[in-house]
C-alpha cells in the first residue's frame, strides 16, 4: 500500500538507534514516557487541531461506521493532553510535568519523499510553565540531540503568533489584505482565505509567496508582553549558542499554537518535506480539551526523515553478527550441543546453530554467509578427546579449546 511500508532489521537498526539517542536526552531533561491509543474520538482532533486545518479537511483517517466517530491519530499532542488531564496526572496550579511519547501517526497524505501515510514521531510535552525559559530549554535540548546525529546541516526557524487577542486582530488585517488580492492567490489559498488565512503565509506556490512578501507582519502588531516574551527567547538562544532564523511567515499547520512556533529544517537533501522537528507553545489547548488553564508547549520529531538523512549520509551501522556458530558433525555431537546452547544463550551472546541435516561443509558455508565471528565444530572425536578447535573467522586463526574450561571465556 502506498505511503505505508514494511520495516526490516536493517531499517530497525537505524530507527532503534535514533530512538535510544533521543530518549537519553529526554530522560536527562526529566521527561517521563506516556503511551496513548492510536485511535481517539474524532471530536478530540476537531476541537484541538481546528476544523479548517488541512488535517481535518483532507488528512484524517476516520472510521465512520462507529459511534462516536473514531479517527487514527494524526499527531500526538491532543491525545497526550486528554490522557494527562482525564486521568488527573496534572491540574491547574500544580508546578510542572514533562512527558514524552513515541509511535505511529497517520495522515491521508499524497505519498511523496519524506511524507508517508503512516509515520513515526517522538514527541515531548511540557506542562505548567508560562515563562519563556521553557521554550529556551526545549529548543536547546532539541538542538543538542540533533547536533549529535549524523544528519548533516539543519537550521532552526522560529516565529511568534502572539496571544489569542493579538492573533485575532492580525487575522482580520491579513484577511483584508489577501481579500483585496484574491485574484493573485492560488486556487487552494483562495479557499484557505475564508477558513484559515494564516495558512496562506506558508503556501509554497510562487505567486502566493510573492504576495506574502508585502503582507502585514504579525511582529508589527504585537503587544509589549508578547514582544518581550519572544525577545527573551531569542536572547536566551543566542547566549546558549543555538543559531536561529526568525521567519515571520512561519505559522505551522495546527491551529492550537499560541506565541512561539518553531521548526528545525534539514538543509541536506530532503526537498520540500524538510521539517525534521516542529512544535510550539499551546497555552489555550488544555482549556479547549480539559477546561483548565495550563500553559504548555511541545515538539515532535519526524523519525522517518531522520532515517532518510542518516541513510543518505551513508552512515554504516555495526552489523549484528553471531558471536559463535556451533556446528555438530554427527548425532553424538548434536546431543552435546543442545545442552551447551541453553547455557551459552542465557549469557546474552548470539549463539547460532544450524540444525539442518547437511554436511559440515554446507554448515560452514552458512556460517561464512551470516558472518559469524567464531565457529566451533563438535563431533564424537572432539568430545572423546575433550578438545575442539575454535576458528576465528575475522582473524583467520584457530585456537584449541579444552572442554574442561568454560566455552564462554573463549568467545
């Protein structure tokens, strides 16, 4: 099926390595793991991401036969907010809590490079802190773990959407501007204009991009508090040595964001779908979902796109190989080998054994093919003499093993 892929052990080696790398940072910053269902009531996304968002209009997988309607999750934040506050893990007035999630998300996109219908995200959510220090910490952490991944160059783009009131006034200004130039908008933006005018700002169509250049700027229409909040973030990033670019047209596709929004963009070959981490502040979302006033912000990492970048940069991961292949030469050897396998494998070593009724030569060919580090051949002669030869396949050397000693010490 287009946009949904099978993953094999080579892919999972990279994916698991990425996840382990990011999780080390999340744990060190105090994030605790949460897991929510891949399905939620459709109304949850309707209330959170916005009725006029691309997700609700054309990207949501919904099971219409069920009542209430159930949808596959297109993003992780709404489900996490529901879970945290429905289960009373946090409440208004508490200090703060940090959680993270990982798993598959689903969107009915047109599949293309970097855009799948099932994709994996690792996301973090930070509840309870309204001060800009929260954004500074999150952005510094993401910058840290991305810098330590072999993904090439990237850039942080950041913007502010102001508070709810400022945003409302700005939307009215923007609507008047684009309405007066509606004939110069692409067809999709002509429709967006009456549903979510902010989305026109990040349209990729050339004629819309030209029109956006002379559009009113939100930064010119912010109050003192919002400007101060944004300036503190920018100064904090500068002090920590985190480079950034202010993109006044960055709005993100989800309508729950307030004030700070950001994206980390790859500059190393992903094309149009080059966002590898995105997020922002959503101080109103908890109230929409749970009826409580709790400041919050979060981010999501596109794991599939990180995998693509690592593969593009030809990073070689250490291939998993058997530590030892045990080859029995006869029935006498087979009976002895079965006893050894249980004990050796309990140590955590990868011990391979070929149970086929084929020649020793055929079993040696297989040991070579799967790149076993060492090979030992056991038969009646070896057991009677209590001596066997261990072949080191990398060093092309041999060593005698006295069966009175532990085989584990030899591997």
